[in-house]
């Protein structure tokens, strides 16, 4: 277990965030001089200030204000009407999500993405904290029961369009935008053995070239893996329906569109075959109930339509290889 536990990352009393900072309402004419950053939550001015103690307040209740529980890997807390704090476990060499988001915003400006206020590494507590705005719209998995097939295809077309733009950015290595290793358990598995590596620690791989990835995968799966090609393309391998927020146009078209895509920790340079194989093998792309594979199927269809021929390959052979 991490010390203190990941569930104790955000204290409700005075909104203490880890060992370094707390959120405070600005009561004077200007924010305090020692502020790290400040912003308006609706009409309320808030600021982030340093704290002197790393002690978890005795009045702390880890469940209050928590919107998502990531177990030993972190979670998301509600800290104001429109502001959230995402906490993730951290080790040296793990990519900061805010830097990936900045990379995407610069290259695909029209992609609606997480709006970050501030992110930092709390080295003493081995975790990152990212202040961000609440996403617009509602989660796709919640909207599926009330969406028509046409509206679902519209959302899938939006995601495929953004994906087609992002895969044009390439690297000679499987890595993050800052050139460090990825986690990617669905393709790569665990790099460190779970017998010796604490479950709260991110299992970060080294970077891989075309040849070193082939050697690693062949050793792991004991069969010949598919060829990654000479370049790896940028792709968010976490485009499941809980990370996509959608809205419906309030006009006669009732068009469904992507209002925000969150969670970019899996936004990395991947093998090209992973763009279409990932939704097929990652069960997170499924939902419970009668719409179980609706999103996976719609996304696959739109990727096939919108990606260039060289960026999309029939997934069947890779699927059988992976299994």
C-alpha cells in the first residue's frame, strides 16, 4: 500500500491536496503572493497555495467528494462546482498527463480535450495531482441507451477524425511524447513482476524500437509478433466510452458530437496495428447490457472509413496473435 494510501490524497478540510498544496477561496482584493496559480470557479476566485505539513488532517474522510475510485492507482475528487482533482500514483520516469494534453492541443486544436488548470508531482507521496475543469456533456456509456444508431455513428466519426489526425505524428520508438516509457498493459503486459513490484506503483516500460519491441513481445508471448513497421504513431489507447463525453445539439438536427475526451495517460506512440486492435482486445471498450459492443463496433467502422490505407489493417490476424 502506498504511504499514505491513495484514498487519502485529497482532504476535504481546507481542500488539502497531498503534502504540498491546498485550495483556498480568495477573500481579498487580489490573490495572496504565495499562490501557485489562481482561477475562477464560476464566480468564486480560488487559488492554490503551499502548505507546511505533509500530515493527513485528522478530520479527513477519503470518500467525501470522490467521483472516481481508481483503487491503489489513484482517483478523481470534486473540489469545487466546476473543478476536479485527478490523483495518480507516480514513479520516476512516468509521463505527466498534462504534457500529453498540451501536445495534443497544439497539434489538433479542434479536439475537445481535458482543460488543465495545473499539474504537479508530489515526490514525497509518490503521486501526481492534476487540477482540471469538469468535462462538458455526459459520458458516452451513460448516453448509449438514449442515442440513436445515427447519433452513435456521429460520435464515432468525430473520434475517428481526431484519431486520423493524431496518427500522422510519428516516432521511431514506442514511447510517450516526452520520450519516456509507457505502461500499456493490454499490449505490453507488466514490465516488473507483481511478486516484487508494489501494486500501487505504475508499471512503466522502457522505450522500444521496432526490433527491441519485437524481441520483447516474442519473449513474452512465445510466438512471432506482428511487425510494428519503421515508425510508431501517436494514438490514445484509452478511447473507451467512459472517457468520451458527448452532447446532443439542441436544434432540429439533434446531432451528437464529442464534447470532451478525457484520460490521456495512454496517449503515446504505438505500433500502427494497435490503433484498430486495441478496441478489439481491450474489454474497457465494452459496456454492460444490450449495448455491450455498440461503441467498439461503431468506432471500428469509422476508423476503417477515415484512416489512410497504410494506417488501418484488418485486425483478424493480430487478434488471433494476441489471443
